[in-house]
C-alpha cells in the first residue's frame, strides 16, 4: 500500500490515495506527497559525497554571512537564535508555565466568589498577571515554531490555535484590567460577577482548545 505524507505537519497516511484532508492539521489533499521511506545505502558509495559538498556549501555561506555588513550579522544571529529556540522546543516549554497557573487562577476566582474571600481573590489576580506577562513569549515562540517547523502553512488547525492563543491573551488582559477598575467584582454581590465568571470560563476553554490542538500536532502524526 502507498504511503502519503502531509508536507505541513508530517502526518503519514496509508492508502491508494491521499486523504481529502489531513486528520491532524486539516491541510487539504494537495499538501500530501507520496512518501517513500528512505532506504539505507547498501554499498555506501553514493551517499557521503553530496553530503560533504553540502557541508562545504553551508560553511562557505556561513562564513560569507559573517563577512557581510553589521546588519546582515544581526539577522544571522537572529536566525541562529530562533533556530535554537525552535530546536529546543521553546513553545511547549513556555506554554506549560501559564497553562499550569491559569486553571489555578480560575479556581481561586470561583472560590473567592463562593466564600467572599479577598485573599483568594488577590491570589487569583496575581496569578492572572503572571499569565498575562508570559503570553507574549508563548505567542512569539508559537509563531516561530509554526513558521520554521510547519512552513507557515495556514491550515484550520493553526488558524484555530492562533485564535485561541490570542483569546487567552486578550481575555486575561480584560480580566486583569477589570479587577484593577473594580477590585471588588469577585467578592461583592454585584451582577457583574456573572459576566466576570463567564470570561473566566471562556479563558479556560480557549487555553484547553489550544493545548488540545498542540497535543494533536505532537502526538497524532503517526
Ligand atoms: Fe497535516
């Protein structure tokens, strides 16, 4: 049976035809190409030569880059640095930090509402500030990974993931500002508590969907 590889996310499909849509990232049929697993060279004669040439070329171009103007040097350093960030999984590392704190902030808010506790409310507020501050790093690392690992292809999965990431950022921003403007919103009996709680539910849902899609991308490709 033939094998087809999604050129966006790397998912391998087995069948006579590629699927209409990638079940992982949602890319359409045109993004699939026939996948032929690489055979290990049997006589070993043909492989090393082109590899040596490629390395030489890479060295030459790297050398040339450093000899060029200061501006080119900066862009070279940026490329090397961002390559390292993607290679060492900055996005999953950075995303797990606010994702661990976010549900705690939501639970503290709910408990603060139930028990009218200013202490739990303060804890929730500080946790949300932490989430807010970490989100720019998460979003930046995510965009880098999408561009470098997935060729910047906009499929339904990446689109949804980006909307959810942006939603987490803006909902957190709104909730932090809300507490600044109305510090007693969670602990008072005002009717604003309902939309305030609803925004927390949306925040949790957006983070969960983004996390679910990230997991799909990492674990469901084969
Ligand atoms: Fe795919």
